[in-house]
C-alpha cells in the first residue's frame, strides 16, 4: 500500500501531471472533479512511459547495429555498451513511471480528497490565468536558457512554484522544497539542481525589488 501523504503534496503532483491535459477557461475548472484530474495525471504518466520505452528500444537497436558491424573495433564496442546502458536506464525510468501511474489512484484515495482537489484546481487555475506573468518572471532569471527549450515537466514544475510564491502566499522555502521533490521524481538527474538554482535566483531577485 502506498504511504499516506500530505494533501497539498498530492495536490502539487496532481496539478503537475494534469496541467498539460486539462484545457479551457480557468473559471470552468471548478466543474472538473477529482477523478478527471487523476485520469489526466495517469494519461501523462503512461504517455511518458511509452515515449521512454520507444527511446530505449531505439538505443538498443543502435547498440545492436554497432556490435554487428563488419569490422568490430574497441571504440565500436564501447559505443554500443554505452547505448545499451542508456537503454537500461531509460527502461528503469519507464518502470518507475508505470509504478507511479498504478499507485496514484490509491494515493489520492488515502488523502483528504476535497482538500486535494481544491488545491490542485487552485494551482492549475492560477497557472492558466497568470501564465504570461509567470513565464516573464522565469525568463528573467533563466539567464542563458529559454523557458520553451526546457523539458516540459521542468517548465511546469517551475510555473507551479512561482505561482505558489507570487499568487498563493506559500512561503518561498516551502515552494522551492516542494518543487525540488517533484523534480527528483519526474525530472532527470540534474533537473532538481537546475530547478533549485532557478527558483533561488527568482526569490533573490524578489528580495532585491
């Protein structure tokens, strides 16, 4: 059985995973029920699993082709080995995502469902309503990066954190820590460090203003 989690932590995860699936007028979000949010989150996770496994399969094929080239050289073998290792890492990521998709409905059921839904809707609606403001704030602190060039999951983690700090009165430290935890679950190995750095610059800039 999945461990019981704080309702707002579940809300953040639910909002992150359903953000790209729930479309339309922010005011109409009040009509979206918890089961729709959960289904949207599961669809996001299963879509990621499919994409990740396809990438892993392509890496395995590339490694196989390298190994069976007419002239097998040490560099070719090393290259193939790297491709196979990458494929195994991607496959493990896909398994973890699949486990999350299976567990998510039960995690939601174990929580205070009204509170989970209410805060998830509030997060999604705030990001939808203030998207331009949030993105402009992020572009300033991204330095040599562009927001649209980041992985979609990283973009949304940053948007949720900035929405909490600017518009939902969540303490900066809490918002950043929660964003980092989401990044550890859903971004790559360096994602959470990057997100932590961007949000620290954002809050430092706020203090200077």
